[in-house]
């Protein structure tokens, strides 16, 4: 606000000087020009009388002659002052309107308002730098989970889109360059309730600078950044960026798991994506050759992982020399949209094809042409524009690579709960049979509903009822938490994935597994079950009911909410 005041005073310097001079000269004239009182004696106005008269005359309020009827000289001076003050006011008001319409001034006012809103936040929040497709998906998911976020975006159109988005609560936002340290300070990077910084702009260099500035301004703050090149990824990791997400490397990992461990990949997909793939959609390709169309960042990442697994690949690339394709790779020059190129790549004997170019029309043409030549292919396509999602879905492609959604899903996994990350690491150690049983349990539990995950820790702050029950030896078990708080004979559509106790992991704990203080539990289930389960871990009356079946609550509200259903049961 000090800068805003400085801008106002600097731009209004000339109008203010004009007003001051006009009023001063007008007052001096009234003091010097003699008047005549009713008795015919001469008099002169005092400076206060002159100031009073000029003030209401100059503002065109209307007036009577003060303190006595004016002489001709005073009336002539008054006539000059009227025109002078009117012109001065018109000039000054025009200058004020010009300032109010100036983009720089408006931006400073918005920034000052944004700074105040962020400073008044009391709940934990994430600072999201960049509100493109990835940023908007992350902010929407955070809002759905009741987590506050603060957005900095350099394009005004995206800020306007945020204002129009139907989010559960208000999101402080600013149109500015997040790469500037003072913008990060205004956005609350140094505030204690800032949980982390998410660098999601479309420019790797800007993301690098945001990550670097955040680590210097708030060393303990979690920083998560998207990246598109391996060089920038290595640079970010060198100074301690907590999480660096490369969508191309991530999707290459997804695809490799889908080929060699399809049930493990499906379990991963169910846990990180609300719109998970069904069991019926899973395709297990035979071992054999893969055709990769486009040898950019995605093609290189997939080729490298397939090579590690011993898979044979054929690359279709219009500019092999420009993409630095190695001489020992089998390469066919072309786009892959035409049948002769695919036939030359021996598509009829391949088991899968990856349409990984930077053009959505070419990718769709590749998969449709390949399907005609070999109906048994596993089809994988890269979707560059989110607006083309309906077309890609209509093409019945087995796996679609949308970089923005991949980054958003990976971010939510990283910030949702550390236990989920640990669980995903644990399932890597289990075979396909174990993962298949897990996925089938998911399918029976939620069917076509979204699968969500959440965690609890047995302590006094977050789970007071659970803490007291364990502390006084009530024999609280994992199974008690999955009982419905209104009817203990019913089970909630949820299951315990993991229990962590003193660093030791217990996967899929049985319902009779007894809890201890400081245990950490990871659950999954239908998306709305967490709110229902929270009654059990927070309210002692509910916990007592699910343990013993006895209801000790006597209040009217409690009986109204829970008593009727229990009595019906």
C-alpha cells in the first residue's frame, strides 16, 4: 500500500499543485480586496473567512456573500475564481480517473488486496504457481478435499477462468510472474501455514527459478515441480527440490508396468485416479515387438525402459537424424499415419503401438490405421490437448497419455498422504497374483464408484476418541473402524490397506488387528466414506457403540441423528 500511495501522489502532483495555487490565489484576493460593511465602513476578510468562502464556492455548492454584501470588485474577483476553480477541479478529477483506469495502478491495488487475503489465511494452504490444465486440476482436487490453495498465474485469462470455476470456497489469486521473489513473498511462501509450493507453469526455466527461490526463502518448505526435460530435472534435484515430476518418464513407467505387471499397474491406477480403469478394460499384450511412432521425449523414455526389459522395438520417425536415433535401432522414416510406413515397420506382427507424436490428429490417425492393419494390437496414444479428450475416448484406445492429468494425479498422490506413497512402494515387492486379488477386492468394494484413500494416526489431536479408546484398553481393532456408525452390523465400503507401527509395515491388516497409540492407518474406499468413518475416530459415543453396541448418549440431537436408525436395525 505504501507503493500505491506513492504512485497516487506522484501522478496527482501537478493537479494537487494546481488546486493549491488556485485556492491560495483566490483566498489572497479576497483578503486584499477591501469590502464595505452595512454602515459604510471598509473591512477586509480574514484568511479563515476567505478559506471558508472559497471552499464552498469552488465546490459549486452555492453561497451567500460573506460576511457582508460584496462590492463590485469582490464580485468581479468571485467571477474569476469560479471559472478558475471549476477548471482546476475538472483537471484534477480527470487525472484521478486516468489513474483509476491505468493497468499498473489496478495491478498494484489487486496485489495489495491479494497480499492482505493471503496474510489473513489461518488454515494450511498450498501455493500453486501456474493455473493451466495441471494447476486447475490440482486446485479443484485440493478444494474438493477441503484444502486451501493460493494461485499465482501470469496470464490474466487463466485468472478469469479461476474466478468463474465452481470451487467450494474462495481461492486467493494474483496475475503476476511467480518467478519473482517478491511475488512469492506476497503469496505467502514464508508463512508458517504454507504447506508446500507447486511449480506447475509451462516453462521449465520458470519452474526452476520458482523452486530455487522457494528453497532459499523457506528452506523447510516442500517444493514440488513439473519438468519436461531430464537436464532441468537433474538441476532441480541438485539443490533439494523434494519432488520432480516428468510426465513422459512417468507414463513410460506406467506403460512398462502395464505390459509386464498389468494387475500391479491396475492397482496403482485405482489408487491414484478417481476415474480408474475397470477390470474389463485391462489388456495383457503378448510378448513381442512394439512400434513407437515419434522419437521425442516420450518415445525415448519408452524405448529406454522397453530396452531394459528386453523388448524389441521399431521406431517410426520423420527426422531420425534430428532426433539423434542411434544407428543400431531399427528405424523407419515417416509419420506412421500412412499404411505403407506401418507395413514397413511390420505392424502385422507387432503386439502394440505407441502414437507419441506432438500432434493429436496424427496420433489418432496412427492408431486408427494400425488397428485396421492389425486388430489385435494394444493401442497407446499421446493426447496433447485436453479439449480433444472426447475424441480420444471415442477411439477406444487402451491407454491414453495426457501429460497434464498424469502430473495432477502424481501430485495428489504425493501430497495426499505419505502412507499411500509407502503402500505403492510396498506393492512393487509383491507378485501379480497378490495384486490381482487386491484389485478384485477393490472392484467388489466400489464397483463403478470412485476409489479414494485417506489415513489416520492414533493420537489425541487428530483422532481423540480413538486415542482414548486405545489408552484405556477398550480393545479397539481395525474392524471397528469399518463398522457403520449408525448400524454396527453393517460394514462400510472401505478396507484397511496398511498399518505402520514404529516403522514396521503391516499390509492389509485383518479386522481383529488391535490398535496402539501412534499407529498410522491407511484406508481406501468410496469417496464419501471418510466423512462417515470420521465419526468413529472423533466421537467417543460412536466408538463405544461400534465396540459394544451400547449407546451412552442421551442428547436430543444425538438421538435424532443416530438413534432412529439403530432402533430400526
